[in-house]
C-alpha cells in the first residue's frame, strides 16, 4: 500500500467520524424542534411529521457507526505496517485514530 492510500484511509475515517457527529447533532436539534412544537400546541400532523424525520435520523446512526468501525479497523491495521514508520501520513493516521474512542465503535 502506498502513502497516498494511507492518507485516503485516514481521510475516510475523518469524514465518517464527522458524519456520525452530524447525525447526533441533527437528532438533538430535531428533538428540540419537536419539543418546541408540542409546547406551542402545534398541529398533531406537524408533530408526527417531525417525529418521522427524527426516526429517519436515528435509523442512519447505526449504519454510520458500523462504517466508522470498519474504516477505523482498516486504518488501524494499515498504520501498524512498518513501511510507514517516520512518515507524516502515519503521524496523521495515528492522530486520527487517537482522537476516536474505540469504546464508542
């Protein structure tokens, strides 16, 4: 594997990790929107529609989490290859791996 491929795998982990964070934030924002609609006595159909949007977000989270776990493991395996020792790409890969808690995968 080349340094370019290591860099690509690092960027994949970064992108999927950002995607996972975005879904979490979206779910939080959507829940607040629903709570506000309920507090304002909004039409039940509007509330139901917003709950459907929230459910769709929740359905995406396990898929993103699974993809992140696979990408993380793949990067971890590649980062163990001694051919990258001392390279900037390896430092970036290790930094990205260190920034993600493996317990959350």
